[in-house]
């Protein structure tokens, strides 16, 4: 969407970056993840932040779980999140038929009710893209930036609580 000054703005309130709005960054990240297994480690937080910052692109039924998953990631770290997502994938296998195990996320706050935040201090539009990569300066730096976006997402959602 565009504001009155003609500057392209994203649904999350961020000004478009050199690659466009957040959905353009999101698709670029997903494409790069396909050829970079290290970068793929942050797939779940990337998806959660994008959908929580852009509610028109998310399904209402899944946002609470995405919010809790981000909190789990911020609390326990990437390795714990990777173990949890592997566990969830195994449970969701068509042969297992056991479905998702929500117990590990029950300790985390539910998604606040009400309107979505209108701005976030960090978004996908803010990610640097150099030499054809989001991880040009290394995977630890990329991971640090995704962590900061996850923190900003949880922080903004918590700010809408009554």
C-alpha cells in the first residue's frame, strides 16, 4: 500500500526497502532458504513473524500458536525450537495420526485479543540484502537479525493487551 506522500508502506507500517515490502523480502528469504540449509534453520521464526506482522496474510486459527512459538523461540533458543518443530512434524505425519502436541507451548501467553499492532520496531523490510543474499555477512548475523524481529513482533503484540 502507499501513503499520501507516495512512499510505499507495508501492512506492518514499515517503509518499503530496496526489495519492496515485507512480502517481497519474505518470498526472497523462502527462495534463498531452499539452497541454504543453514539459513533454513530460522524458517519457523521467519514465517511466524511475517504472518503476525501481516495479519491479512495469516489464518486467524493459527496466529495464537505462532505467537506462542515465537515466545518459545525467544525463551529457549533456536536449537530448542528446531527440536520442537521436528517433534511436531513427526507427530503430524500421516502415518502417526497424532496431531500437534501443544503442551510445550501452553506455558506461553496467548495472542492478545483485539486489533493487530500497526507498527513494529523491526521488520523483514529492514533486513540487509547484499551480494544476492540475506546472509552475506554470515549466518550468525542473519540469525541475530531474525531474533530481533521476533522480539519486536512479540513486544508489539504485547503492547496491544488491554
